[in-house]
């Protein structure tokens, strides 16, 4: 997701805040690690509301959603970002938030559709989820994501699309989304998750330029494949992206994951804000 689109969404939010006469105050915006989508979104929103809405907004980079959703639930931060599947899991205490409900979490609205997918090196010879399945036992995959556990659910959903689980791979634990991306660039894993056109993905693509860069694993968009995927991630979709040499991972076209990226807050944040 290009920052310009994020800024557009932030501008719309700022306009709404400005026209409702939001009070001048310090607002905390939880964001992910530098290079992540959460960080880019937080920076864009903070910049626009500081300039246009009469609000002093400060971003707080944290390890990931697992670190800051509880802060939002307790009212220690005003705003943050996650995907729609995790918002439901976190609120209800299911999925990657099993037994750890955050009942005070509320969705403000959709920022934009998040697009992401399984990534390999372009010279791996892996083009499709079927190719990945055929070689899975010999491949290392980023796992656990202790600071942002929803990332594992993205990966599990994509693997389910091809009739696989984590157990079909050699698992390499990482702490967060950015570390998972870096692991591919550093040669520590063969498969990871990278968001479309993200800063972190661009860096990994440059690191792997000698291997042709990075390439998305194209998912199965048949009815059967989509059902396997949506059984795992009902709020997500599989979309087809055309080849685009200007976007890392799309040297060839691919079917990847799309899911709403939402702004979340605490139930007691003032309606005016």
C-alpha cells in the first residue's frame, strides 16, 4: 500500500475531525515497527491531524498489534490499527486472542484494503501454492510472530488454501512482521509474508536483487480453494493482481490476500474526537 493512499484516508479522517471542532489535545496513536504498514499508517494520520485538525497527535511505535491492542482496550492509547479479522478476534477473545478478550475495543472505520501474501525469492521456481506444497518439507517458513500473532493466521489461511499447515514446513520463529520480512532478505527463511508495496518489502527486494528480487506465491482462486481460505479468514478475500514490474513481488501476476485495514479505538474515547 503506497503511503499516498494512506495519506488520502488520513486526510478524509482529518477533515471529519476538523469540521466537528475536535478539541486541541494530545492524542496517542499506536503504530507498528518502522517499515510496517501500521507504522506508515500511524505516521500519515498523525501528520495530517497535526497540520489540519488542531490536534497534537503522537505516534508510539510498538512491536505489533499484540503489544498495543491491550493498551487500546485499557484506554492507555486513543487509536491504533489492525486488520478486520484481528479486530473481531481481539474483541471476542477468539482466534489469536483466545481467552484474552478486549471488550472495550471499537472499530472507527476502514482505512483501506490491505493486500499481502506469501513471498519467496524470484529464483526459487515457486510460482503457485501448488508449487509450494510440492516442496514444503524442504522449506523454512517464518512462524510464531510473538508480538503480532495475527500474522501467523494470515500465513495459515494462505497455507490452508493449498491444503497445508505450518507442520508441513521447517518453522523459524520471528518476533514481528518486520523481522519476518527481514528473515527472507537475510536468507534465514524461504517463505514469509510481505504486504504489497510496503517499505519493508522494497528493502527485501533490493537485498535479493541478485536472485531476481521477490515473488508472490499465487493462491488458488477456484471455488474450492477460496472456501478453504475463507474457512480460516472469513473477512478476507483472494484477489488477482496483474504483473507490474514497479511493484516488488509482481514481476509476474499473482492471486494474493486482501482484507480491510481498520482504525480501532477505546469505547470511552469522546465521540467528538
